[in-house]
C-alpha cells in the first residue's frame, strides 16, 4: 500500500513516514499543499494523510481539489484544528476520517488500516487467502500451510498486492508504484530481485511454479491454487 503524507512539520512528517515504512507501507512526503496536489496527481496513492495548517494552501482546499481529481483516494485529515466546525467541513468536503493532534501513532495506524479495509466497497478482507497461503496485513504475518513465512517488508508487500488482485497480471511498473515510493528507479531490477527471493521462500520452482507466474513482457500473477504454470 502506498501513502502520501502532506505535513509541513518536517520532524513529524519524517517520524510518520518512518513509522509507516516500518509497517511495510510505501510512503511519500510533501511539505506544502501545492506539492501534495502535484504528487497526488502524478502518482497512484491508496491513502492521503493531510494536515490542514499548510504554509501555502489551506488543507481544506487541498481536500476539496483532490476529492474532485481523485474520487477514489482515501483522505485522512490529521490536524491540530479541533473545532467541530472544521471537522464537519472536512468530512463534508470528502475526507474519509478526521484525527486531531496530539495523537498516538497506534491510533493513526489503526485508522489507516480500517480505511484501507473499507476501500473497494468491502472487498478488502482482514485475512487474505490463496490456496495454502494466508496473509494477515494487520499483524504483518504470512503462512504457507502451517509454516510461517519469514518475509522482508517488500516481499510481504509484493505478496499482499498480488493476493489483493487475484487473476490480474501485475506489471513491474504497477508494483513499483504501489510497493515502493517516489524515489524508486523505474529502470531498476529490484522487482525481479524481490520476486526471485519471494519465490525462493515459497519453495517455488522457476521452471514449473505453483504460486507466481511470470507473463513475459507483461508482469506477474498468482497461479490458481489447483493450477500450474510456466515461468
């Protein structure tokens, strides 16, 4: 999952980004409204964490503009404005949640998880299953049958993204877009390297894989539990 944080308090923004990255999220940071609008326009984010007291544009205007431009983008307002009127206006402008500073990171994290589960009209399930693979995004654990998989954050995020899109061929560019952040090099082979490592941990045979199929020139997809494929 990829997040955008629009927050002008640099120390707070960096602390939030660090916390979410430790939870396996890809995170970009913008320190003013104009840059936040720009990043949201050129990148595909799952969720925006938006401060209202920005140095150039009021956060409510950012919310209004992005709700029009990006109707599917989840928006969580995180602000020191604790007046009921601000909360009502923010929610009326299209924000999906509103959290007042000061706050506990664990509460923010729980709210983000809840919003992401709700995205897609309830299609996001707390526990993901595919054949003998089980993945829990909340506890960040994955199992192959009764065997716990010891995955890196990126390997876990790749597997989660594939399991959230069963039957779809996912391109390398799409994985970079959702699993990495804006600093990812589009010409890197990091996706192939992580896919190779993930396959190894799954015990996947590259010649006759059970889990992840490479569609040459297109991308990767999960193989139906009863099917076999070629790499």
